[in-house]
C-alpha cells in the first residue's frame, strides 16, 4: 500500500478530481454565466457581485484547468482579454442543468420560482436530459440549446459557443429571437 497521500485533484477518482476544481466557491456560477454568453471580467464581476481578487483567481484557475481560454479583444486603444469556454467548459452544460434540476427539487430560495428549462431554439420544445426535444423529437446539439431562467427573464438565452466552435457567440447573452 502506498503511504503517500494524494489529494483528490491528483487521485484516481474522476469525481474527486472534478470536485476539486468545480467545488471551489464561484466556479459553477462563473461557468453558468460563461454558458450564457458573458465573457469579460467586468461582466462577471458585476453580474456575480464578486471581489476582483477572487474573480481573478478563479478565472486564472479555470484557464489553467482548460475550462476557459483567454482571447484578445480591442477596447478603445487598448487590447484586453476576455474569457471563452473551451470544449471542456462547454461540456459542463449538462452538469449545470442537472444541478439546476437538483437545486429546484431539493432546496428552497427566499421566493418561489419556476424551474430552469432547457429548450430547443428551433421549435421552443423542452429538452430532456439526453437533449432530445420533447416537441419535435430532434436530438439537439448545444448550438441549438437555450436556457430559460424564469426568475431572471422569461426569454430563452442561447448557450455560448465554445472557443473552438464555428458559431460565434456574442459578447453578452443573446436572447433567442432578439435582434
């Protein structure tokens, strides 16, 4: 037997490794916001109400872990960086949906709210956990998926494309059907 203790982040259990990264405070909320199209440091800070130093540390760790990638953008005369989902980060969408479902069923907020829904952009049908549309029967990819968070807005918001995807996601969240 090996006497050397290995932390969960380096151990053989994939749940332990994932939990070491995703279990840090704010990481899941940053991922949620990135899924919905937020990219810039100030957008995350304002939307989450998180301190700059905490946000900077979480974003740095998420980039190091391969969940986000930094990409340059022009801000006036200055080049800045924004954070975009990688394929690994985008692949966490079903995990976030499952957490939303679990949270709705097993926790209570200060006010009652309808559950979050994942919908097919093309027809508006609800998505099952396997991403099959309940209305048209299509197997839906993330580029055709939107989330409705009724406590936030009744409008569906398309999921942001990963940095390697062809569809360009907007700088801020795009409401389906909005121009």
